[in-house]
DNA sequence: CCCGTGCCTGACAACGATGTCATGCATCAT
DNA sequence: ATGATGCATGACATCGTTGTCAGGCACGGG
């Protein structure tokens, strides 16, 4: 009787407290009349708790709406995992990036791992700052698109076995796993495709040369010209195009020149859009061939459809996640670069022949 | 001499240890020859540390590559903030969602807040599971696109003052801030626009009726018909379209019927794409008017350009972030729904007149 | 009846940090 | 000279959890 009264009072007090502040194991333990270690065992599905006790604890925890504090747990837990990783992308709103993000998320979600995502905007300083921010939150791993000149600043962490996978671009100054597209090969395929359709007067519209993938694509394109015996000097190569507007202007300049190209290769999404706009403005969409690097929504709905070298962001994301999980699980084999092949998709614009 | 030797030995031992395991404040303190509380003060830029000591600590922490453990800190710190929030979207790879994500990130980054992002795929169960997962990581707040029938399951957290902002759709069963587009108004604008261009034979292609925004858009569209005196019974309303393929089939069915509509309104991105494809297939792009809800990349490059009711995801994201920050800072005013106006953008397809 | 063997269980320290508070020391007004 | 004041500093408890370990209890065999 007396004891029941005390129990009731106590449970009321704990319930009232737990409604305002967040309940802890102590609250649950008090309400269930057990020690907190037993609550811990139940919450973690550990063996060695009688069925009766388990039920009492579960009921108490539901009553209080208790939730395990992962942060506190991972502080003490051996292995110290937080079940969260950091993802650094050029921008979370970039379609290519967000496809990677999605694939990564799906693969990691199966293991209960949450993803911190952030945008770098191709700013090396942000890269370092955000890596630090994620490390301070004790992520279990890092997936990032590097932009800084060197990633040697993460060597201390990397040598402490922080799992790390680079995507889209390979790291510099550190040996770590990377998952990339075959940029040079893809660009070469584009050049070969145009040449096979009779073009010799090609033009190259490219992104900023400080971006590794842009350099690779240019290299692949130019090398293919060489193989085909086309004088590089006869092919205008414009670099430094980072948005639609500048690409459009560059394309307009080319197309209005005395001896305009009959085929254009654009090294990236936004550049392709700029080129398309220029062609449309000049009414040349059905006259000048176009192949763009990167696939995009509605490419098949354009007139003509736009032929592209498609990357496979979902494969990149999935592979990166798998590599990261392997590293988290202790794989310590030599870091490797994994290449995801690109794919040429014919839609019309790339199959136009010169007049 | 003796003392120096010991110091050196100690510092070596700590350095070796710190190179393998992650260094803690204890390591830094030992190396700098101070107490850990002093290290804490330096790392948190607290006042009351002499310049000389501060320098010693800073130098030691750099030498060890020390980084503050935010998780451990927030365990003890009053207020208990983790400087991270959870963001739940239909999909991180959905362009509309990822624009919101980006705007949110930018606003929160200024305060050093990191963002956990996850995709719901319109699955109520995932919504609950992911909310729980984020709560277990002790996020400082939650921003989410609700899909479950009711959000009452978060009431316990919400009443414990967990900041929460709903975006795109309003919550059910709980009073909380929300940031939404004026869906009904936008759809009504579309209807009015088509009617103003002489159409009376309209058609509505809509998303699944269990999605709040879809219902609102339909309501706005139908109400506008009423205002214009057009018999609702004469206007085909097709719902339940959730992807491009089903929308295309539905549109084809309509357009091939005996008395086809002269104008189509599509309630969402993918449905618009389906409608566009159907129109193209029938060669009716320049004959049947089309207005779509949601703006999209290249809409102006289509032939004709696609007239849309544009939402403003960047404004939604920014506003949601601002509301969340206000709540985090203690604002406890009555929850409110903030409406971000949509905007009709004329591009050609919506201005076609009936024959 | 006693002791070994499991099975449940909880007390306690520890994880890495911060809040509180007491201490030592130099400085200053009286 | 003396006590008051302020600054710099570190000892210690603590946040919510988990690892370790020892204790209690029931059971069974000798």
C-alpha cells in the first residue's frame, strides 16, 4: 500500500518531468522499476533480459515516449560510430549531384546511416571548412567532390582510418578511393561520333580549366582529333565557360564567325544549354550538330533531340556508398579509383551531317 | 633538466597516441601543460585566458591536429544544441525539393548549422522512421514535407519545444509553422488564363488525391471554372497521375476522344512532361494550349515555350529556414502558415487560342 | 546440505566535453 | 600593513549512455 503510493508518486513525478524535458534512461528505469543498464539492454536488443522485464521496460519507454540518445551512446560505445556520414557536393541542387546523393542515401539507409549534405560551390575554402564541420560532428565517413588544389589537409584524419571516398574527381596529395566517370573516354567518343558523321570542322566549348573533369574531357576530345588526323589548330577550343549565359555568348561568337564549325561539343550541362540557346537563336539547330556531356531531363523532347554523353550518377552514388561501407567495415586494401563508363545516347542533334 | 625530460617523454607519448586515436582535450592539455578546462576555454573563445596560455594551447592543438568533439560538448552544454537539423523531402533528387534544400542550407550555414537530408518517397512509414532517426541524433530542429495522414505522432516532441517547420504541405493534427505555395490560387490563375484566351473546353490532369497540394490545385482550378460559369461536368478531371508515363497515356486518351479539349492544365512537373509528350506525339503542340504547375529547366526552350505557374522553392526554403531559426532562438508565438505566392510565366503554350 | 553453474540484474566507471566553484596570486584602496 | 578585488586557472561533478564486473537467485548434482 505504502509502497504503491510511493511508486505512483514517483512515476507521476517522472512522467511530469519527462513531458517537459526529454526523458532519459533514468526516467524509464524508474518508471519500470529496474536499473538503467537493463533499460539499455532492452533498447539495444541485447540478450539476457527476461521477457517479463523486457515488457515492463518497453511499456515504460512507450509511455514516456522515450528515445535513445545516439550521441551519448556513441560517446561510450566501443567503435564509437555515430551512424552518420558527410557528403560534400558542388551543390545539392545540381541535378547530377542530387542523383548521386539519392543513390548514396538509398544504399546507406539500409544500414541506418544518415547523411549530412552540403554544397561547396567550387570553393576550396568551403571544402576545408565543411570537412572540419563534419569531422567535429564525428561522422563515420566522408564522401566528397574535391575542389581544393590538394586534399592533403585531411591526411591526419585519413591515417586515423576515417573512411573517405572521393566522387566525380580524384583527390590530389592523398591516396584514397575515388569513383569517377571516364571523362576522357566519353569526350573522345563524342568527337569520334561527330567525325564519323562527316564533320571535320568541330568546336569545343568547355568549363573552367581548374576543374579536373573539364581538363580530362578536353584532353579526350583533343586526343581523338589527333587520332582522326584533324589539325588541332583548326578546331576552336573555348574554355572557362561556367554558366549558360557565357556559353551562349561563346557559341554565338563561334557560329557567327567567318568559317563556323559544323559540329559543336559542349563539355557540361549548362554549357550545352547555352549552345542550344545559341543554335536556336540563329535557327541553326537542324544544321549544326551538337553533342553534350551530361544527360538532362527533356533532352529527348528538344527539336532535334540532343545527343549526349550520359554519365551515370546513380551508379556513381551507389558505388561510392558501397566503397564507403566496405571501408567502414574495416576493408584496408590499397585505395583504388573506380571508373564508371559513360554512354553515348543518340537523339538526333549529334547525327546531323555537315551540308 | 629532469622536468624537461619528463615533459618531452610525455609529449611524445601523447603525440604518438594522438596520431593513432583521435586526440582529446586531455592530450592537448597535457602537451600544453595546462588543465583541460583551460583548453575548453580556448577552443570556445571564452574570455579569461592569458594571451601566453592561449598561444601555448593553440599551438599544442594544432600540433596534435585536435578538433573539438561537438557531440560530447552538446551533451553537457546548457541548451544542448547540436547545430544540426533534419530535412525530410519527397526526394533529395527532385529538382523542386533540392532547390528548397539549397536555400535552406545557405540560410542555416550562416549560423554553422549542418543539415541531415533524407528522402521520403511519399511513404508515411518512412516519414515516421526518419523523424525518429533524426530525433535520436538530437537535431535542433526539423523541416519536413509531410506525407503521413497526420503528424500527431510528433506532438510529444513538439510540446517539448522541438522547432519544426513544415514545407510545401500543411501538417494535420498538430499546430506548427508551415511554408506553402498558394496552390489553389495558382491553379485558379491557370484556369483564368486559359479562359481569358478563349478556351471553354478545358481539361485537368492531376496528381494523386492523397497529396494535399494536388487536392488544393484541383480545388482552385474547379472553383475558377465555377466563377467563369463553365459547367464542371463538361470538363474532364483526371487524377491519380504520379509519373510521366501515366500522364502521357491519360493525355493521349483525352486528346483522341471525340470531343477533345482545346486547353490542358497539368498539376505538376512530371504530369506536364507527360502532357507535352502526348501533344508532341499527336503533333498538337501548337494547337492545344497547355499550362503546367511548376516551372522547370528548359521550359523556354520548348516549341512553343511552356507557360507555367512557377513556385518559388528558393523563397520557400529561405523562409522555412528563417522560421526555424526564429523558433530555435525561442520565438514562441502562435504557429502560422506562410504562403509564398506562385507566379504565372507566359511562354507561348498557354497563350494559344482555340481554333 | 553444499557448492558449482547459469541466468538476470544493477552499481560503477568511463566516454569527451562544459558548468560550477574554489583556489592562488597580483593589484589596489585604505 | 591589511583586507578587498579581480583575474587566471584547474578540480570536480555532470550530461546520457554503454562496458565491466560482481552479486543474487534458482537449479541441479554430488
